[in-house]
């Protein structure tokens, strides 16, 4: 490890470590934790933080959220991202019921990166 990390193992944070541990499909008591996996989830946690800051800034301080049952998405992009969220939530729920934590995390990870950040935020949300 001294050759691979001559300056020590970089800090990842507890959330990234928890996510890295949950991402493994472990069938025993031992997990061979890879530091690059924890670093990857550190970047993912940072992406969550930055996306939330961006959305809150775009909405402004006067924004008052409506209850979900009263919300009617008007734009096609809004309907699309909500459909992707519903799919991800369903997949996550099914995987959690099956005790497949790694697959539930993968569904959340895929939605956040590929649908919400890469398509919705970049492609259409900026209109706020």
C-alpha cells in the first residue's frame, strides 16, 4: 500500500465509506474494501452536494414547495425525470425487499448520475 498510496490513503468521508461498503455484493463476513471504490463514492457524494446547491440556487430563496399530490409537471422534461425517478424508486424498493442493498444503491446511483444530473440538469432544468 505504500507504493500505491505514498502519501497515505486519501480521506473519503463516512458517507462515501458507507456507500462503498453497501455497494459490495458480499456473501460472507469479509469485505475486501477497495480504496478506489470509496474514492468513487466520495466523488458521487460531492456530485449530490453540488447538484442540490445548484437546484436550490436556481429555485431562489422565495421558492415554496408544493405537496407532491398537488404537483402537476407541465414540461415534458419534468414528466420524463419523474418517470425515471419512479422507476428508480420501484427498483430500489424491490431490491431492498430482496435484501440486495448493493443493487438498490446501484439504482439510486444510476438515476442520480445518468438521469438527473447528466440529462435533466444539463439538458433542461436551467430554465428556472
